[in-house]
C-alpha cells in the first residue's frame, strides 16, 4: 500500500504508528495492496476551516475523511479487491489530545490519533455511524481492528474506547 503521512500541524505525533495502523486496517479490510491513501495532520485552525467548508459546522473536529475512488472491501473472501485511490484522512492532534484526556479510561494523544486513523479508514470504505445499527457495526469493526493491531504490536493494556459519537 502506498500510504503518505504528512504532518503539517506543528505538533509532534507518532507518524510511524499512524502509518502502521492504517496499513493494518486496510490489510484487514482486504483492500488491494496497490491502493493509495493520504493522511494529513493539521492544526486546529486548518481543521476548523475544513470543518466549516465541508460540513458547515463550527470549530475544529478530530478527523475528516475525503473518499476518492469509493473503494469497498470485496464481498467474498475469494473476490479480487479493486485497487485505486482511497482518499484523504485529515487528523487534528489538538482535538485528539483533549479527547484522549477526556476519555473514561484516559489515553494519549497518539492512541487517540491511531483510533481516529482507523475511524477515518472505515469512513473512506463507506462505513458510517448515523444510525444505531451502522454505529454498532462501525464501532465494533473499529475496536476489532485496533485490538488486533495492538496485539500484533505487543501493546498491552486496554484499547482506547471511542471518544466521539
């Protein structure tokens, strides 16, 4: 997979972990290995501008996803996944830091960014959480991906719980 992580935020983040968890999520979702993804890390001001422009909502948000080729996981295990441009995920470490601190179990900004990366990948693949059944499916898949990645990396302790609705 071609995954680019571009940190324009001025905040130090664990770019390798973002890259690794994105790759793990895409592999687990059976996305073609030649597909492309871009992850951009921006400051609160830039995120607020994007949030207003694309969602018509005030203030910065944690993650935004901009799909390109609308790739989806193959329907069956033996289907060949299509390749293409997945799109862009935009992350905001300032919002992630606050959300991590406010989470019931509390976790780091980097752990929150990893969770948000998986969340963004799932949005790019067509998952949503507007309806209760969609939310249960997406958040269950998100937790399974994060737990699997953390186990593969040998990271102990509870996985960060979603801090967004």
